[in-house]
């Protein structure tokens, strides 16, 4: 059975070239970059080279890049670090209801620590209105955090506009760019952001490594204490192979980004159109155009999302659901709820996320298989009525 | 050729061992937990968040995939809704029977078939045998025997169901779980209703039956002895909590929903010779003459005579039975074979 992987938003396969680049750093070049001897200095040179590359990839300076263990740590460092540093000036944070849990749960934690958080709503396409950000700002606001693109429904936020508003008021804007880094062109100046989180394993790099971009002049406190690594902003011995892998992944992304973006967008639109036209009572979640090139999020009414995933998995096709009954909270996804999907529709949500290795044949195969699965499962659903039936 | 088996996993030790045994036999096993939602106020249901997490841990240990299907709405419609309505009518319903009938071996079984599984398995203590047809039988562990809750399955469903614990005792199941290192081996047995714990039952009923109001507690002659809190709070055969001082202990004899009365009397008055069952299900078409009937889960099956008429079964026991309770299931056996059952509608 040919296996088709359509869950690239969860994680991507590590590119063989990335693996190849990393390997020497497990063996011959095993040094600790903090050491003064040649072993250490070779490793140091390697990570600084990657820091340069990553910085120029997003239009930043090398000293504005901090290596972390991934997207979640970057979000934690951005929010807690800036909140703690800004405590004297204010206690108010603005974010949105559709953020990743790495941001939402950190905000909940900060609320327990005495900060106030405003969670902005989104429209039914999942987009935040920059005006609502403007209105939410108070003279106590010390941080705004809005994700670049949503991991579940793919909607891309107007970060540039929000950034301009934030800059005007002198408030740092953080964006979680885990889903866009390496997939969309990113310039920290055009986005007007002070902080940006990214993770390697979403762009064909290894797991366990990421970055936080911190604009020069942004006041931030460390959340990891220990050695002097990363100019005191993040203690811990460098993950040298991981950083080298991330650098290689960025190098590959820089070469192919534009072409990949166009190719994936075309496949994405074919996929979306195929699902909506072949299966009745389906809908697209998220914005149709202002959307990640690889995200197909649809809801199929009257079916259990996990039942579809199970059947697709049995046929070798990997995707994910929009419901979160599975993730041990019993409620459907907070994102699908935020865009106004009723409980039942949210439970029938599916997310397919395409990637570098997705082919047109893969999409055709899924479009061939999915309608039959839906029909079969609907035939046993007590709630389902065909269009036109009463 | 290995079979594709979907195992309904509640996160408890029984269904975990069921999955483990099937995996050991070399079947292609997939775990599934039914998400039944949660009662407002956070009372956990058996298949709540913790149960889902436990089931997931077991599946990780067994290296099988685990899925969760949302049954919250159906559970509300087919199980809780009926439970509440029946209580309001002065009956004492049996929600486990309905959950098995409509959810586990109704919708879930249909889903399993639609998804391409050969079998649905559960951790029930029951047995299915293939002789000149498929029969439901009592399992080896007579104490845990759960056939009482399974009489309402469709006969055709028996061909698609596996009960891997059929020939094991609870102690053996625990030992297997321990030996296999299943993370739920030490888990406490669930006894109460899964959707409301016994300490909150009164609140739950008060919330669900807003019309429930106090009324008289009377003896069999109609003389008022006290005041009840709403008939939904009482069960036939119940002794405590009446709040009446009386020379001999009093028991609830019947619940008169129409007059909003609770009728009480001495223990001896709880005895009755028979019952009428409705909503009858037959797992076996032709019943042999020797039949025994079980009127509660924890009651021995008692010999009886049965007469079928107009879709009901009139049942006369050889010896009087105590506290026959409308709303409860009556299940008929021939030796170890389950013949079928129904809902007790009237006491004779």
C-alpha cells in the first residue's frame, strides 16, 4: 500500500540533505561552542554561520536571533520574557482566541501571575481585525501577540498592519510564525514585529530546535537560567546538530520557497475544489485566499472526524482532525469554535496539510477515496439527510 | 489471516486486557474510546477526559492506534434523556442496557463495519458461542457476569462481536494486566452510574426534572406517614432516607407518578409472584420450557413460567421475588444461555 502523508502542519519529514549536513556534528565536530579550544571553536563557527543565514532569511541581524528548543519555547520566552521585563510599565497583554496553545496556555499562566490578558475574537474566516487591536490597547499594554498564520485553518493574519499599530504606540508585537517560516517570504521589518517564533521541524528540519527573533532594543528577561549562551538570553549548551540542521533547512527553503509556494497553492486549490464539489454538505474552514499554501481544512457535516481519519489511516492516508476530543479535552477545537462552527460541524473537521513531497497523484488518490468513505459513514449517521431531503 | 478488530476502550482494566489479549493473538487491533461528554459542573463520566487519557496510555503501551469518537449527543438523547424521563414516571431505569443497545452495539458496531473492521470487541464479561447459530452465554466469572446488560443486542450483532474476557475471572484479568504492565492494572472498579456519581444523584435529578416536587409518603391503605422529596429520588426496595419513625423498618413498595405518592410498607410486602415485561427482545427465537429470569443485575436468576402475548411477556415465578421494580430489565436464561429480555412494566 502506498502511504500518503498529508499532515505536514504537524511535522515534516527531515530532508535527506538536512540529515547529511547534521551528521558530522554528532561525530567529528562534536565540540561545545562555549569551549575555547579548536573543537569548540569549530562548533561555534558552525552555529554562527547558521545564525547569519537565518537572520538574513528574515531580514534581521545575527544578534537578534536566539536559538531555542522549538516553537513552544520560543513562544514562552517571548511572552514570559517580555511580560516580566515590562512589569514596571504595565500589566496588560493582547492576543487572540485562535492562537496555538503554546501562546494561549502561557497567557493563562501569566494571568495567574497577575497580568491581564485580552483575547481578541476573529471573524468567521479566522482573521483578526487590526482595528480591534487598536481599540484593545491601553496605556498599560506591554505586549501584543498575534500568530502569523493559523495552524488549523490556515488563515493568514494582517501582521503588517497590526505591527504598524503596535509600533505607533511603542508596544512590542510578537508573532508565532511556526506555520509560515520557510513557507512564506518573511521580513521582520515588513511585518513590523519585535519578536517572531519559528521551529525547524515544520520546514523539513529536525525536531527540538527553533528560534526566537528579538528585535534590537526589545526588553526581555530570560526564562532559562544558567550559562552565558545566546548573550544571556537563553542558557543551555547549544544543540549544534539541530542548529546546523535548521540552517540547512532554511538554505533549502530559501532556494525553493517561491516555486513550492506556487505549486502547493495550486494543489491546495484543486484539493479544496475537489472535496467541495464531490461531497455535498462540506465547507472550507478559514480564508479562501489569505491562506497558507499547504492548508486544506474542511468540515464534513454529520460525520465523526476521527472515524474518517481512522478509515483514511487504514488506507494509508495520514491527515488530522479538527476536533480535540482526542487530545483529552472533550471540547472541539478552540479555533473552529472561534470561527463560529457549531459543535457538530467542528467534530466533522479534517485538516490535510500538503508538503514538499506531495504529488498531484496523491491528491487525486485522496479525492478518489474520500467521497466513498464519507458516503459510507453518513449512511449510518442518524442525523444525515441528503440535500433536498426533509 | 489476522482479523481487523476495533476494541471499545473505556480506560479501565477490563477493556484494556481485552485489547491486550487480541493483540497477543495476532489480530490487527485498533482502540477506540467513546467520548460521552460531561455533565455541567464537571462531573466526570466514565468516558471523560481521564478515561480517554488512560485508554490512550494503554494503546501506546500496546503499540496500537487509538481514536476517540464523539457520542455526547447520542448519549444524551438515547441514554440520559430516557433515564430522566423514566425516573419521572416513577420507574427505575437501566441506562447500561440502553448504552449497550443503542451506542456500543448499535451505532459503534455499524461504524466499525462501515470502517472495514471484521469485529467489534469489548471488555464485557460475557460469552458468544457458535453452535447451530450464535448464542449469548454467561461467562466463566459468574460474579462479574454482565449478560444482564446485553440482552437487547440484535441477534445478527452477535456474529460481529468478540468478548475476549469470556473465559477469565476478574482476578485473572487483573493479573494479566499486571504482568503485561498495563498502566491501568491497579485502577479501581467503576461501580456507579457513569454519568453521575451517587453523591450528586439527587442534585442531578432535581436539575433534570424541574417539575419534581414533594408529595406524600403513604402506607398501602393510603394513610400519610410523611413527605417525600420528589418521586425521582426513590427506588423500590429502598429503606433508608424516608425520614419516618415507625416501629418496624419501612421500605419503598411502589412509586405512584400520577398521584405523586411514594407507597411504603414492611419488608414482606415487597414480595410479588410475577411481572409483565414490555419492549421485549429475543436473542433466541424458540424458547425451551425451562426458563429462569433475573430481575436485577445482582440477583440470581429464578425459575419461572413465561407467556408471550401482544409483544409482552407475562412472567410467573415459582417462588415469590422481592422488590420487582418497574423500569429495570428482566432477562431470561436457559441455563447459561441468554434467551432475551424486556423492561419490567408491571408487578403482579
